[in-house]
C-alpha cells in the first residue's frame, strides 16, 4: 500500500494538487495533503494517516510513505513527518534559497521588498508578480486559480510572513531528513524562482543518497502539472 503526503510551497495551496490526488487515489493510494492556510482555507498540518485506509483497488504488501513536496514545502515539514518517509519527491526544491554572491544579494533585496509589501496596498500586486514568475514560461492563467489573490486573512498573512523569513534563512536539509531513502528531484531549467546555484546545491546535498534527477529544459517553477505527474508516477512504479 502506498500513502502519499503532499506539501505545497510559499504562496501555494492544497487545491493545486487536485488532479494528482484523483489519479493517485484511482490507483489505490491513500492521499494526504497539507495546507498552510494563507488565504481563506483552513490550515491542515502535515501528517501521515494513522490506521488502515483504502482508496480504489485493494493493495497488499508493506506500507510506503511517499512525500511529494514543492519548493519551500520541504522546509515546512516537521521532523516527525520527514523521518517516517520511505521515498521523497522534490519538485523545484532547495536546501538554501538565497545563494552566495551577487545573485544572493539581489534575491535578498527582492525578499525584503516582498516583506515590505505585505499588509499594504502593494500586497496583491506583489503576490501577482511572484505567481507570474512561478508560472513562467507560461502565463499565470495556466495555473489553477490561487485563493491568495482573493485576499489574505490576518493569520494567513502572518504565516506568509513567517514562511518568507524561512525562505531567506533556510540553509540545509531540514531536521529529520530521511538520509537513506530513494529521492526523485524534478527541476525546470526555466525556473524563474529558484536560482540555478540553489538547485545545484540541493543535488550536492543529496550526493550520498539513492537519487534520480529529472531536469527538463522547457519547465519552470510551477511543477504540479500533468506532465510532471507522469514522471513521478513512473518513478514510483519503478521502486
């Protein structure tokens, strides 16, 4: 039996995984999703299902706990969740978001500008610019509607601020990282959010682990797509 836990990244939302959930559940997997609750959605803490649960065709064999995370989602998971994973899929993820050197100074300044926009009349334009870059090389309209663009709650804005700070502060694989399990890393070479240096640092950090790397020259940062789903499904079938 396969149990999946999905975690979105900064300014993301659980609804972005809806088509993945449908396909995995039809295949017999148990689906769990975490939600930070930046907008009007109720927060859902990341957690594995306790006790047996079946969706679709019956499955036999040992339980496999598969983490699928996008971007900052890797750093939003507690050690108690990470350490129970038996396989991990990292989509547009990173260990350190802000690299050293000139590129890092530019990104650090951009993060400060984003922080300053929160809670002001520049909040919505800032979020739209970020999501537009995340969607690149496609238009923002190619992504599922994001509830953040309908407005933030007070607590949601606080969480968004805390996670923006985390973007600037994260440096390494998070506490509880399962160091021996197989990992699939999916990266888009046209990612306009994660710097190339940060993408490579993640690969370097995973150097002693069973690692499969899938890079596509046409993909950007928004990797919760049907084409990426096919890559992830095939990888899981080969474990």
